[in-house]
C-alpha cells in the first residue's frame, strides 16, 4: 500500500495472477487538517488516522485472499465486478475505520500495562527507586516487543506480509535514488528505510521510560493511572522526535539516532520475492498515476475559471 498526495492505493495479486487495486481518495475534514499542524497533538492524530486507513486496506487484501481460496474463479470475478459497481458504502468504511482505531488503542494500552504488572510482580520489593523500576519496565517492554514480532514473523501469513513491507521500502528507496522502477533495480536496494513506522515503536519505548520518570509514583494504582494519562504524551513526543531524526538523517553523527528503528526493521521486514516487488511497483505506479491525473484535472479547472488552484488541495 502506498499513500500519495491525493489517493491511497493497495495492489493485490489474485490467484489468476491479475493485479487488482483498491483506490481510496485522501479527504480530510478541515478540523483534522488543523490538528495536524499542532505539535505533539498531530502525532496522535496521524497514528489514529493511519490505523483506520491501514485497517481498510488490510481488510481489502484479506477479503481478496479469502475469495481466491474459497470461491470458484468465475464467481470471484463476478463478485469483484459487483464490488467495483457498488463501491464502499459509508457504513463499511466507518465500520472498518472504527475497528482499526479501537484495535490500535486496545493494543497500545495492553502493551503499555502488561510490562507494568510483570515488573511489579518480579521486582516490587527489590528496591525503592522508581526510576530503576521504570528502566526495568522499559527493558521488559522491549523484550516483549521483540519476542512478539519474532513469533508472529514465523507464521506464513505474517512472514508474507513482512515481505511485502520490505518490498514497499525497496520501491521507495529506488524511487528516491532516481532508478527506473524495474524488479531488478528495486531488488538492489535495502529493505530497511529510515521513515518506517517501526522506528516509531522503538521510540515510544525509549522515550516512554524518560517521560514516565518525570512523574514519581508510589503505588501500583498510581503507576497504572500515570501510564494511561501520559500515553498520548508519549505518542506525541515520539512522533515529533521521529520527524526530527528523519530531518537530520543525512548529518554524519545525528543519523545514528534512527539506527534503533532500522534494527527493529530486521524483524518487521523480510526480503521480498520478485513477484512481490512487482506488485509493489504496480501499486506505487498506480498511486503516482492517479495523483498526476487529479493534479492535472485541478490545473485544468483553474485555467477555465481563471483562478489558481492549489493541487495539494485537490
């Protein structure tokens, strides 16, 4: 899946080897766009928005896979054509988006609180220094994250998902390097990319330890309440730091700030096969094609009215 200025596109290779696309226009309310300009708050808005949109695209690929596995090919084609004609209803879009947001919130809360209970159970009476307790909690959280990612990456479905993740990174890297987007050229690039969301996960752990240590706690209840209240702050600060590390990644010394995120991508990405790279190239090219068409349409309309239309606003 690739997101452009005006549209998000997901490409899926069907059982008959045909590549189909889910094309979702990017449209945001004015109040959402305003929130995206506010430091700290924009991180929370961006993560929730990405969870909602990502769930929609994953749902599309999952449905396509289920159709190919359970239905005769001709019936699957008829159903796909019917889906194109009917499109996504507002209820379907909202339903998938809400589930994506709730899944993100639930997962983040669980991942935040489980290390608290584990650390409290193991080291409650070992010492009184709450900062040391926070450090051990962060270490437990990191271990849980690594074990979880390693475990799910062993399953065939998730391994294939991580291969496509690696293919996306390779396509972006090849494009940024100015290479022609062929399978051979794309495969030469690294599957690790500086702007990946995996870096965000690592930052929330490291910065969480620092932020939680700024507010003392005495009891387990206080500790839990503090974690829940400060969770949006951790997300917001991590997002800003991620943007900062991306901005300085070309500087000789500061670029190392992003290395922990790159190391985590060794788990969240896998080396893709050529056919997977082909699908990623198709998705990226389709996204650029649609973006260019929308911008061209915008310029054409502006020439008719005599005004100047900002293509970034459609």
